[in-house]
C-alpha cells in the first residue's frame, strides 16, 4: 500500500526514505483506518527547513494585506470543506459531530483565523515604538526562520498543527510553518493542510509557507526543534515529551513554547457548599467529563474543607460520576495513561470513591473516576498528588481547616487555570482573601464561581500559566493579538535613514489608524 504524501516546498510528494509508517485508529471501534502515513527521516526534515528558509526570504516583500488575505481565504476554504473535515475528524477522534465538531470547534477555528487577519491589517499588535530624540525605533517582527508546530490530539481543528492557535499566531506574525501532525488524526490534518496550501497558492505566498510532516522518530524531532534554520517551536502534549523537546531546543538556544500538564485546581469554600452544594457538584462533573475529560483545562483537583457539607458534596459528586457512562477516549494511550496516573495517586494516599477501571466497550474508554485524599496526605507529597489523569478523573482534597486550605494553595504547581467558588453574599470573603493571592501566582487564568473548561477566543484570554502548565508564564497560546508575540523577534533601528525603515516605523502612519508608542505616548498621529 502506498503511503500518503507529505507537503514539502509547495509540492505534495512521497516521503523520501521514510524510516517507518503508521495508521490511525477509530477510537470508537479500536479499528485501524485504511490509509498509511510515512514516518519521515532527516532527509524530509532538511528539505522542509530549506524550503521554509526560502519562504522567509520571500516574505520580506510580502504585505500585511497578503498575509491577511491568506488567513481569510483559508478560513473560507475550511468552511467550504466542512462536511469532509467533520466526517474525518469524527472518524479519527470519535468526538461528536454535533455540537462539538461542526457547530463549536470548526467555527472557533475559522473565527481565530479571521481575528488574526484583522490584527494583521490593523498592525498595532507589533508595538511599533519611536523615540524621536534618540532616533531609535523598534517593532516586533518575524523570527527569520520557520515555526514548527506539534499539535495535540484533543482539538483536531482549533489546535491542529495545520490550522490551530499556534499556526495562526505564527503565520500572522509573518513566519512560515512546518506542521507536524498529531498521529491521532493525520487525515484531518492533511485535509486542513490541503485547504491551507490552496489558500497559499491563491494568495501568491511562497510555496514553503505551509508544509506538513506526519511523524518523525524522536531523534529526528529533536534535530528539527534544535536545527539552525528553525525559528521556534510550538508544542502541546505530554510533560515528558515536551521536556525532552525543550532540552534539545534549549541546548541549541532555540525558542520553544510548551503547553503540558495542568490539574486546574478548584477551591470550593464552605459558604459555597452551604449555599449551592448540589449545583457545584453538577458543574464539577459537567466540566470534568466534557470531551471525556480530555481538555487541558479539566478540573482535576478540588479542594474543600472537612465537615458535613464536604461529605455531602462528595456524595453528590459521586452520583454524577458513577451514574453516567464513561466517554470514548481519543486513542489506545488513553486508558493506559489514566491507569498509570491513578496508580501514582493511590500509592500516595488517594482513595477511589467511584470508577478506577478501564471499561469493556467497543471503543477506548475508562470509568468516570472520583478520588479523595486528606489535606495531610496531599501536603506530604503534593507533586505526586498533582499527577494529571487525562480523562474524566478528579481528586478531592479534604483540608482540615481554613489554614490548611491556604497551605495547599501554596503547595500547588503551575496550572492553566484556578478557580474559587465562594458564597454569593460575601460570607467567604476572609478565606477568599487568604487563598486568592496565593492561587493568583499559580495559574494563568483565575476564575470565580465558574468551572474552567470554557476557553473563549478573546483578546483578553490567557491560555498559559506557570510551569508545568507551560514552559513560560509570560505568553498565551490563545488570544489574539497577544499570542502572536511568542513567534516574533524585537527589531530595533538606530539612526536608520527614513526611507530604509519598515513602513510601520516611518514618520507616516501606514494605515492612518495604527497605534504606535511615540515618545512615551500611545498615539495614531503622524510625525
């Protein structure tokens, strides 16, 4: 059987000297799908890097309007091919067609492409800065090398390596892309890459602007992220894989932005339990089970204070977890990964309240699992008890008192999100004021009275956080235009003749409406 083609240098072609091949599986049936895909070796990687570097040179003369036109055309291409994309993503991930894929995730994907196009045309995102007295000017611009994107398995459209948030941010910042498909949904990624490449051709962009590889051996992946021609890498996945790639990139002095492990702690204060225990328990289960728990913002850790109300809360939550069927996981690694995480949690004092077993179903599935542990046990080994279980799994920590709740907050690792549920009339305010400043430093996004699984495509969104949630707390993976800044370099011009300056730094405002920081003042004026 012939292997599916890769996209290199503006051409769909067979991999050269692939080191292996693989096939995807239908998670709902555990059946292998028909197509086979190459595992590319260094020859394909080198070809992609050389083509990307040629694209870097060509992009020096490409206008922001052309980049914006590509992003809008790509969005339109996705919408025109929606049925094929949704059908294939459902086959490869078992995520439901409605509402998840067709009505939620696909529009989210096209929306972020169009938001990026608007930011590119506006130009204010580049923070053009002018000091007229010193005659020094600067702005954020492209990296001078391609961005390599390793996409996750849980969002086949919105976080896809050939269409998702990292892809959009890197393109909008003026960089070419080398997409490394997630091997859980290779055909979905191929379809998106086809839509992107068709938009590349229509827009007149260089052929190496968007390229696609399906899989590489680990050593070739390390060589890719650390290669002298690589500009930066965006990675979403496991902590172990992310840190291995980071070590290779760091050794070579290359940028890499990681999204890894996150347990997303939820503090439920006593007044909230007294006031609306039933509602909070239902919201916990709904959030934890969304997408079979395979969300990076899944609430995997809940902290309550010991007592009758917390026992009632645990009983109510147990009913939700026990009475609902486990969802289909994204692949064979799902049940194995959950079982491994539960083993660590139990070895360190956690007790299973319900669930804890792989399900005997046609697809990959694991029972909804709720655990509990004492505050003392948690504080004895907080690192082990923050092991992420990538599924419908949540660990409830029962603190002795308010003081111990504060100690638990201080012992938390970094997470994408953190939440505090409190009494609506302010009865919990003293305890909130004690916990919030500590929790604030541990998370990228702080929530009140709301579970964390909704990640809006908003300019104010932070989808980032302290390690190990990400590799750097100063950046966001979602939220335009802030997400663009990860894939930029700061370009400064000192005493450069006016006609040699980039248009965004010349005396004339290039759009008439672009915001620039001129002599310590944000303004739209001309000089």
